[in-house]
């Protein structure tokens, strides 16, 4: 895994050099800009290691304290949840450009609040649906011997949502160049991840790793929003988001093994609940999507 990631990064670096070769010149050297970049990026180095702990430590601890069968089950669960990250990854790329172009505009904070609300509404519904119908999804994607991976989808899907909240809200710290706060948030999540993995994995295997993931990304999101609101206040509707987040996790967990008819009713109830809670932003989905694409 580490070797493949290193090869991919080297290949990506070579492509960047090819694309940007006309902009690489000693004449463009700017020592002041370099110092500014290093001042911002060096405090993020511990965050890189901490994110490695959050994302990969569970696999190594599973190998050490559980069985390879549990590692395989966890792998199926994380790959299924990875579909959400493929979709949200495109949003993050578009939002980066949009956010830095918009930050100095009048009413920028209101726009960022609306975007986070819409992001949560859409991604929460996707995660809830995927988690609710986990057994059916795993049945399509994998052999019957991996069917127990379905029980991991509730925490793993909502881990992706928690990560998305931290990513979208974390731009506030980037605007004011407080990268050290990002590192603190990720270090807190890494501490939770490592602790819970060591406690839960020896007892309940892959399921422990999945719930540890949700807890750690939840801690990162909580710290990120807390820090961001202090250095670049936007007034995010975080309590509404947290309430809906908790309700959907509980409903998905309770209903996942129910009969298909009960699942359908629970699915409808959960979607209606979130849509009612965010009824003020339903009409903004199309407008915000067009704004991100135009930037």
C-alpha cells in the first residue's frame, strides 16, 4: 500500500513538472513567497502523520490483534464507503477554487454556510441510503462470505460525512493561515483513533475499527468547526447538522437488519426528517451547484 502510494505520487509529480515546465524558471524565484509558504505548510507536517494514523492504523492493528478474515471484511467495507469519497472529492476540488475566489466578497460567510448546509443535506442522504441498504450493496459487490461487511457501513459511511464536514468548514483556518489549528484537530482525532482501535479491535474486530473511524473523524470535525468559527466566524448551523447526523446514524443502525419494507419506511422517514430540518436550503441546491461549476 505504501509503495503503491509512493509510486503514484512520484508519477503525479512528473506530470506536474511536464504541465508546468514553462512556469519553472530561476527568474520566478521569490524568497518572500517561499518563506510564507513554509510558514504555513511546516505546521501541517504532523497532521500528515496523524491522518495516516486515522486512516491506516486500524488495518495494522487488525492484522496484529485480529484475523486476516477480519482484515478482508474491513477492506470490503472501506472500499464500499470509498464510493462516497469519489463523489465528494470532486466537490472539494471545485470548492477550493470557489472559496478562495469568494472569501473577499461581501456576504461570503453566508454563502459558505449555505454551501455546507447543502453539502450536508445531499451527502447525508447518500450515506444514509447506502448504510441502510448495506447488506444488499455488499451482496452485489462481494461474495456471500463477506456479507458481515454490511454491518460496517453505518460507521464507515458516516465517517466520510464527518470528514466532509471538517473539510468544508476547515477553509476558515486556511483563509487566515492558521494551519497549526488544523494540526491540533487532526492530532486529537488520531489520539482517539489509536486509543479506540487498541481497545475495540481485540474485542469486536473490524466492527471496532469502523466505529473507531467514525469517532475519530467526528472529533476532527468537531475541533475543526470549533477552531474555524473562532478565527473566521461564519455561523455554521452546526447544532442542526449534529442533530440530523446523530438521528440518521441511529436510524440506520437500528433498521439495517430489518425487513425490506421496514427499511423502506425508515429510509423515507430519515430523508423526510433531514429535508424538513433543512427546508430553508432545499431551493438553493441548484443555485449553489451552478456557482461551483462556473468557478
